[in-house]
């Protein structure tokens, strides 16, 4: 029955670690304060840099220049950094932190439009998809292989996959 004392010291250790980690957290806050009193331009520059890197990374992945696992790792890293910078900027601007994720996505999307849009692929004036037409298409073609189907077909004539009921 030496479990309890052991547990006690384990908890103590955890407490100690948390206590020791506090200065790090406080230092982080201090850098924000420093940014608050100083020039925010380096932050903006850093943000642009990071977002640019993210876009470049996505392009590299699209053309198959980097393996998927490298992309995942690099992307997570860049995004975390960008989020940290944006969080700091937001604090300076008094914005809420809950919209950070949405904002970085918007920024990346905007950059992507500015920069590396191959014409035709994601053209801004592409036709708005008509929900009704889309629904009709879904009903008239196999969702699996794209073969045309007739009303009442329970299974795709081409690939044999079960089809949703029409109507
Ligand atoms: Zn099919």
C-alpha cells in the first residue's frame, strides 16, 4: 500500500512543473506588452511573410513538389506561428480571439486570389452553382462513377453501386 504516498509525490511534481512553467507564460505575455508599446510593423511584416509561406507551401503541394506529410508538418508549424502573430495584432486592435481561425483562412484565401490563381481553375467569375441544377445532376448521374442513370434505377448500370431514390 505505498500507492498513496507515490500518488502524492506525483501530484507534487506536477504542481512543481506548472509552477516552474509560469515564468515562460508570463514572458510570453510580456512580449505582447512590448509589442503594444512599440512598433507593430514587424508583426505585420512577419504575418505577411508567414501567410505568403503558407500559400507557397500549398502551391508546392498542388504541383506535387513536397510529400503530404511534409506539407502537414510545415503547414501546422506556419499556421501556429501565423496565429500567434495575428493573435498579438488582434490584441493590439482589440479584436476577439475567437475569430482568429476564420480570419487566417480569409487571409490565405485572399492571398491565393491575388497571387497564384491559374486562370480558369478558380476564376472569380465562375458560374454560380445552381442548387436545383446540382440536385438534378445528382439524380441523373451515378454519384460514384458519373454514369447516366434513369429514373427508377436502384443500381448504377455502369458500376452497380446502390443509388439514392429519385423524387
Ligand atoms: Zn456508377
